C-alpha cells in the first residue's frame, strides 16, 4: 500500500516495442525514480496514523535505518505500547521479524505487515518505477497522457500498467507537477479496474538536492472510511555503520 511513501514510496506495450523513444510517460517515471533515490544511507522517524471506520485511530511510530549499497533496512517500533521494542531487519534476500517478549527472530516473507499496519516489507524497497510500469496505450496507439490542473497546480496526468506481476496494483494513474515532476496524486486500480486506493503527497522537504514527501495521505477506496497518514521526520542522510544492520544491533535497540 505505502510503497511510494518510503523513499522513500505498477493496455501496456511490452519492453522492446519501441515506444520509449517517443514516450512522454517514461521520462517522467525516470525523473520520479531519480528524485526519490537518496544515494546515501539514511535514518528517519516514521509515524503512521491509521483511521479505521470500525476501530478508531491507531498511531504507529518507528525508527527507520536504510543502507544504500544493498537496500538493507532496519526498523524498530516505538509505539503502540504492545509493539514497542519489536523490530524488522532485511539484509539481502533475508527478512527477519524480532519479538521483544520472546527475544526471538523469525524469518518472514516480504509481504509481512509491519507492526500490524498497512505497511509491508516490500514498501521499504526502492524498486524503480520505470522497471515496474509502462504507459497505457489507447486504441489509436497514443499514450493516455494529458495536461491537467490539480487545484491550482499545473500537472501532467497519465496512466501506467505493470510490466511485472509482483506489484500491489497492476494499473495506476499519476498526477505530477509540470515544472519538476514531483508526484502529487496517485490512483491505484485492481486488474478488474476497481479503484482501490488514492494517495496524496501533501508536503515535501528538500534534502541534498532530493525532494522527500514528508507528509502523505492514503485513502482506502475499497473499505470506505479507512485512511492512513504518513509523517516522515528527522531525516539524516549519511554513512551508517554496518553493525546497525545486524540482529545483535536490533536486539540491543529493543532493550
């Protein structure tokens, strides 16, 4: 659900069909990827505020560390109280969940829920949009691409469809600023064409020449009344010690 959020945050012509040379969509996807790529290790604090129609509000707070060289990450939970001290570690193809009360690590799948939230392990990966998606082509052979307005902001609106199978949503519609290609709105659809989620990227901050969406809103269009607000703060880019991305370090943080 929250893949675009975490830096960071899928009727298509197949690769090699020749659309790329004249595409207006592909360069924008590449620009989004380039902007979200921090090119450095980083640490940050992430807060998810989940509102559920039948369950009320739940606040999930976590510390997040990411290593650029191999896309490894470590998460330690700070809230709610029943999750405090639990954590998650991914290095290479291995993804572990740590439980403080039993002091044990469990090898889990990349679609494991993080702290009972809507976020999953694969949401913290930095897979490239232009490798996952390509432009939707209408019956006339033209990309579904238009100049539009989002409120008072001039944007490009375009549709993409997945090139690969392991994406959350096989079809998406993006609204990006015309001046700098920042992604402002995203609609995500199922294979049958049902709108599943609408995302708004509300507030950005610039860090070392990259824009990070530090406030984001995800609206569940399938289960009405459910939404998640993502706040990313205290972002610090810079080399992190390799010992951070170890079970021993996660266990020590959880004490």
